[in-house]
């Protein structure tokens, strides 16, 4: 069951736009306090509304976390330098709406790698990584960059777990 504190910002904004934040939170609190075996009544969302916008993530969907940046800031087919949880990171958008992130720490000798379009370049010893996968294109590094789980939430990139 989803706790009220687990609501995503998108879900709260969607609920708020139809004027039902108070009702939804009250219903969620009542449902959380219902310890009896009786069935609770359900309220169906309006048919023209996306039902996933108010029900939260699907069971297999990643939990959404901290805001990383705007999706529009990452060019499709390109990459940017970023900071995630206070650490240097790299974000790429291989195809429209698909984002991937990696630690910007080179696996060769821990230099900070820089975004360079479809690649990431290490300025220390010349290693090159593929931005879409983090895989080594040219050494001396032999190991890929460490992936960081991210997701798209509306028009924002957020950490995922």
C-alpha cells in the first residue's frame, strides 16, 4: 500500500489540479488506519485522466528520489556533466526520453571524466567511454564507468533505486 509520504511530486500536482488533494490524502489516511476486514469503497478516476498519474508507480517501477536536473538540458544523442548526491556524474540521453547516468570517476586512475557528446573523455590518460552505455571505447581504462540509477519523472531527471 502506498503511504501518503510516498506520493510523487507529479502525482500530487496531478491530484491538486483537479482539486482533490485533501480528499485523496484523507482517503489514504483512512485506508492506512483501516485494520478491519471490511472492504473499503474505491473511487475511480475520471475516464479522461491517466489512471497511472494518481495511483503511483507500478510495482516494478523504480522508486523516485532526488531531483537531478531538467530532461531538456540533456541533448538527445548527447551528454552533460552533473552532480548526483554530491559526486561528479555524467548524464546522457541516447534516445528521446531515455536517460542514463554514470559516475564521472575514471576506472583507470580516478580522474574526473568529462561529457563530450556521444562520448565521455578522461583528460588524464585519454580513456574514452561510450555515453549511452559507459563502456570503454579506448583505454587505458578497461572497466566501464559505474552506472547510477536515474529515471524520468515528467520533465525532470531524478535518482532511482
